[in-house]
C-alpha cells in the first residue's frame, strides 16, 4: 500500500468516527440566587474518550496526516498531563499506530490505565517541565512523530466553523432566553480551545467576551498582562490538565478579553459543589472554570445586568477518585477550602 493510499484510508477512518459521534450536551445550571443570569455547561465528558481533548486529538491527527508527518508505521509520541494522551491513544489505535505518552509521574492513575486500555504506553518523568525534551528525544530515537499539542493546538482546528466547539456552543444556545452569551469562560492547558473560541467570536462579530481562568502555578495569567514569553516556573499546576510552567506557543492572548487567577482550593471546592448540583462527579478544571463563571455572574448581578454565561465541563471526575476526591490527598496537596465552601453555599 502506498503512503498516499494509507493516508486517505486513515482520514476516512477518522471521518467515519466523527459520523458515529453525536454533539455534546449543553446543560443549564439553575441557580435561583442568580435570577436573570443563565449559566450553561458544555459537557465534553461525553466524548468517546471522556474529555474535551477528544476534539483536539482528532484535529491533531488530521493535521499531521494532511501535512504528511504520519506514515503507516509511525510511532506517535505526545507530551501530556493525561487527557490528550488518552484521546490520542484512541485515535492511534483506530489507525493501527503505536502510541507513547510522556507524562509527569503525578498523572492520575486512571488516565494511565485508560491510555493502556487503548493500546498506548505511558512514559513517566519526574517533573511536568521535563515532558517536552523527553518527547523530542523519544521521537528522534524511534523515528516517530511528536504530536506536540502545545505548539499545534491553536492551528490544527478550523476556528471559523466546521462544527468546532465554538460553533457548537452558539448553535445550541440559539433558542435560549439569552442566545448570545455575555461571557464564555475557559481555562487553558495548551491554549488551543481558548484560541478557537476567541477567534470564532471575533470572526462572527459577536459581542460575547472571553474570560480565561488560570490556576495557581501557571504562567498564562502573568503572560497575559506582561507579554513576556520567557516566563517559566519550576513547578507545575496542581489542577491537572490546565495551567503550564512555560508560555506555550498555542496560547494566544490577543483573543482573550479578561483573565483571572483562581486559587486551587477554590477550584476543588467548586468541583465538589457542582457534584452536589449535578449528581455526578466532574474533573478539577471544571471547578476552575465554574468558579470564574460564578464570579462574573455575581458581578453582573451587582450591576443589575442579565444574560448568559457558558463554560465547559471538561471531563468526568471518575478519573480523579484517588486524588481530588480523596480528602486526605486534597488536604495534603491543596490545603483547606472551607472559606470557598461557605462562599459557594451562599449561592443556593
């Protein structure tokens, strides 16, 4: 089989997978104390691989295939905190390709097991800032392809439409009381999703504003304000999947209207609070997102404004039973969150 023929077949397999997948749900979160302000969660946990990163992995594979970077015997390598690697392992298996995920050893065990379930391997390193160099080394050693989500996330997705996540949000909001969101709130891991949403808003000339929330131990918030690309940190974010110790190439600050830093304890408290509202567990980055939403909603209420705010439910909390849903782990690694628990309780 020629490589061009194999590429055509590989793209067809991915397109067939898209056809078998439905869009994700948009869930309204009723909060009587915020009357006149409607809050929605785009539930990305319902993808076949359980997270928002399913969209990214699919786009990265199509981008690499169309660029001629992947052949029928290419080993795929990715640096990840877990969710992107799970999704890429799924697509690698679909195409019959070997897959290796380079991840910090603190990655949730459930994510590692899911990567292995899809036929991939987990290659663990001590610190999150070591994943880049180790991924490059493995790709060179194995003559493989390093996907490099942190560089290509913002360019692999068609931000003008084509059923991307922003297009989906606005289509699903069409019949709501406030169909054009006042705000969309998103946290950043690569920056790819915030770039897609921010560009789409501008391209479609919507008045919607984009707020990106950033956890502690991440450089994105400071970079947004100072534009110093050399910013780095010696430790990674404790909110798995978001925040970075360096400025990633896919993070585009110019499409963002506002950034806020969310304390880790607030993220965890909001994650647990949302579980009580939905009746199911969500991941920690969803807690970060929703805390930013609630801040904006209360500020809108104080100004007498009405409208809608949309954010993302990034993944299920079932992946984090040993960590963020383990009280001893949270107390040791994140600290006390009672002040935020009381703050959230006031909303209901």
